[in-house]
C-alpha cells in the first residue's frame, strides 16, 4: 500500500483546482456515474433494504471510477490527490477487517460484520456530543459502565477553567483536558484499559498532538477521529495528525456517511459518495473504521424524521462496503428528537434494527442536532444495543426486519422532531439509571417492540 508520505507529497504536487470547480466537477461526475451504472431508487420501496445484488456490484464500480478518475480534494493546497485503480484495489486488499483496541481485561476486537449477520455488533455508546465541564467525568463514567462498551469517544465543550476556548493555545489545552477527563472517567468506572477515541476540539494539528500522553492522555491502544470531509475532501491538519498518531500506534476512524441534498445530488449520488468516502478515508488517513451510510441535510438539522429512501440507500452502501471491501462499518444512530421522548426511542429502535441487518456496528448514539447536556444519556445507548441484540435473537433477515421497520415507520409518520430533556432532567448519574418517568416510557416502548417480534433478554 502507498505510504502517507506519498499522500502528503501528492497534496503538494497534484493538479491545481479551485474548490468551487471541484464541487461542480463532483456534481457533474456523480450525475454521469448515476446514469452509466444505473443507480436508481426502486419505484417500489416496500422493502427497507436493498435486495438487488447486481446493484451492489454497479455501485462499487461507480465508486471505484470516481476515486480513480477524480481522486480526493485537498482543501489546504487546492490540489487533487490522485490514485490509480491498481493502488485503490491494493489498498482494499491490504486493509485489515478488525482492529485491536484497549488493554488488559478491557482489550477488544472491533470487527467487520456481515449482511443479515449472525453475530452481535460491536458497540461505542457515546459521546460525540456537548457536555459542560462539571458533568464531564461523571458522564464518561456512566457510559463506560455499560459492560458491552468496546471504546468510548470524547465530547466537546465551549469553556474550560472558566475561559472560552478559541485560538491554538486554548484549543490544545482543552484537547488535553478532554482526554484527561475521559481517562479519569473510565478509571472511575473501573475500566482503566478501555479504549478512548479523541473527538477533536478543532481540526488544528496542534489539538491532536497535544493529546499524546500514555499516562493522562491517549495511549497506543486508543484512537482518534480523522474524518474525510463532505464532497470527498481532505486537509493538511488531519493528514499531519494521521502521520504522527499512526506512527505513535493509534487506530483512527472517519465520519464517512454521505449527505443527500448537497453537491452529490439526491440519494443516488449520495450512495456513490457514501462508498467513496470510506475509500478516501482509507487512502489518505488510514481510517479502517467508518461510520457509514446516507443521511440528508434536513436530518442533520433535525428538521424532519428521515425514513425512505434514506433507509434503502444506507443498506446499499453497507452492502457494498461489507462485501467488496474490508471496511469496518458503523451505524451512527442519530435520532432527530431529544432524549426521554417517545420519538427518540422509536427512531433508535428503527435505526438499530437497520444496523444489525446491514452489518454496521453501533456508534455514539446522540440527537442529530445535539444541545449542551441534552444530546444523549446512557439509556438510549443501552436501548440501541438491546434492540440490535433482540433483532439478532429473533433471527431476522432483511425481509422480516423490514416488516418490523414498517410498523415503526407508521408510528413515526407525520411526526416532527422534538427537543427532549437534558441528562440531569431524565437520568440519575449517581446510580446509573433513568429517572422513574423515563424508565416507564422506555419499558412501554420495549413492550411494544417485543409485540412486533423482537426477542429481548429482559
């Protein structure tokens, strides 16, 4: 496989192109590939999952053509990083399909899963969400107390030590503080070896490098989030971090879902981008774990509850990545409604059934438009895990899982996203359990899901 030094050199020597020209070229190329490879949303979307194996082949070829002819765009140098088809195929062949993370009794294998899989999913419960400084360590402890947790991701905040975070010095300091609080939280949960992933305060290289500290910061068994940007773009700060942090021994992951409604166009173009981004993340940053799929710009803005055709499109992307590459897929379960609401629990159930069937490991559940201290509680993550396990236990495949998805979709039809509650309003962080009203709501929804055929361990 080519080296990251090769990538760094190509960001300086590749063809020059203005970013606007890249965006327009991407839009044009996506439209061309959609037609050439017949990437078409079925007229009949009665199934929530793709059943067309030939489409999987065509979508993969479309993504390969995009990367091998267009490349990845570097926003720092306004140059295109180019890769040949042979380089891409070699990188796919040499990429690992599992990552070893954590240490001691907390060491875990995080692995690629299969479509209609017969094994439990790997699991990251949080955070990727904003919490205030005084709650940080206690919140981390509560998420780390979930026994199935394989790794836990950092969180963001706007002030530290009473100071607003802006400028490189404070950003670097805040980055160290985040990881030290994470380290303290997992120790309090009696899981000192649990793997931690750094959630960047900013994308400056100094913020990443400030976290390297085997005692109070990132260890060689930890990870870092190095995401390829929308529209298949990379940048020098993240490439710098990739080169140094991989040399240190860290693994990395990328936010590689695509967005319908942007320059890639509708869901057809988003399917191609959703395959291209994990490939690009592997090629430019050595990311082998990716949260994948297809969303819509309105989803991330929490304007409406996403259903079809996004669900079908996500299944296409995960089917391609799980059958044609070694990508370790994760489903970023992002309900549009906030914690302790019926909407939130129904959306989580829907997306967790999807994840199990699509072979996408469970990742950092939070409201898609998270507010301070109001993006997530441990209960939603435990619920996500319970639903995926219940789907597996029921022996569901794409067809039977689709029938359950229809029932949940009918419950959500016509609803709009609602804010929900802060973690202090609905969860007991001292005793690690939901407050009574939230617990009652959770049990009611669980009974409903059981009536649909999910088999819970109770």
